[in-house]
C-alpha cells in the first residue's frame, strides 16, 4: 500500500460545493475523504452522493451512540450510500456493537456494496486523563482505551478509532488484522488545536496505524494537495 492510501482527509465543512472541490483537488494524493457530523447534518445523503461522484472512497463518521435497535436502524439508513468506513461509539456496549457489525454486513450485501469497516470510537483524541476523571472514569486514558479495544474486537467490529499514542496497546488488545483508524495526526510544527493526544504521520504509521485521519493540516493549507503530498512523503522517508 502506498503511504498516501492510508490518509483519509476530514472534509469538515457545511458546504457541499467546497467538499466536492476539495475532494477533486485531493484525487491521487490521499486514499479517501471523511465526511462527519458537520457535513452530514447540513447536507445529508445528497451531500454524500455529490462527494461520492468524485470517485473518492468515503469514510462516513457519524459516531453512532444509542441503544442497539436505534444504532442498527441508523446503519441500515446509511447502508445504501456504500461508505468504506463507518463509526459507532464503543461505549454503546457489546450488544450495540454486535448489532451494528451484523447490520452493516447484511445491508451492504443487500445493496451490492463491499462490507464497510465498522470502527469503534474509544476515547476522543480531544480528551486527556483529567477529562476522563471529569466524567467519572478514574482509570488513565490508556487503560480505558485498552479495555474498549478488547471489547470492540470481541463484539465483532472491524476496527477502532484511537489516538496515535494508544496504537501499540490497541494492537496488543486486539489482532493484527484489526483496523486502527487514527486521528490526532499533526505534521511536525503544525498547530494541535483542540487535539490533546497527537503524533506525527510517520510516527503513527511506524507505530502501526492503518488509516490516518487528517483534517486541518491539509484543508487549511494554502495548497491542500501539496500538503497531502508532503505528508505522504514524510511517511515514506
Ligand atoms: O472519529 C474520528 O474521526 C475522530 C475521533 C477522535 O477521537 N478524534 C477526532 O479528531 N476524530 C475526527 O478526526 C478529524 C480530525 O481533524 P483535524 O483535527 O482537523 O485533523 C475530525 O474530523 C474529527 O471529527
């Protein structure tokens, strides 16, 4: 796999036209694009289809977190779109994760798409140990991510979302083919913004990330395609 294929660029915008334009600009420099809550709340399925027409593989990041029946229903609702990756929250528990994995497989087949990877979000990369304590989790982030990783794996998910700092422990808690989808990526010298657990692209790939989720370091650059190329080259070297 080429280093650029591992990069999914987060198109965090409410504008379909700018998402489509950026997806076109990034053709050949990244493996796909990510559409998340900001984009989907504004543009829904029509926005997704407009970006999909560029031919870019799409990671649909809606981070479902609800009771098993509702999450299964939401997965059924987006299945016709054929996303490559979907996210749910691991904190929804084992039954919710099992239902999500089963529904994603059944419905992809029904609609003639490849089965999407269902990836479980563990602890958001914007949180640190103090933020976890504030919501009543007294274990350090690393312990909580390891616990949720093992649960996600056992519950039949294809992979998980974690910060680059937890790649090694996530791999140890799961298996070699479990997909590690990793945001919190910052090329040396770029602003962390609201991200608290970050690493450079090359360090994250060396640690074992399967997918790098990168937003602002590419989308806010003067030349996004050049920024993406330079990130891919940094992984190579
Ligand atoms: O699920 C995600 O993709 C995600 C999980 C997480 O823990 N942290 C996180 O930043 N993300 C997403 O990854 C992207 C990171 O964007 P940048 O911080 O701009 O690189 C955003 O679209 C977030 O929604």
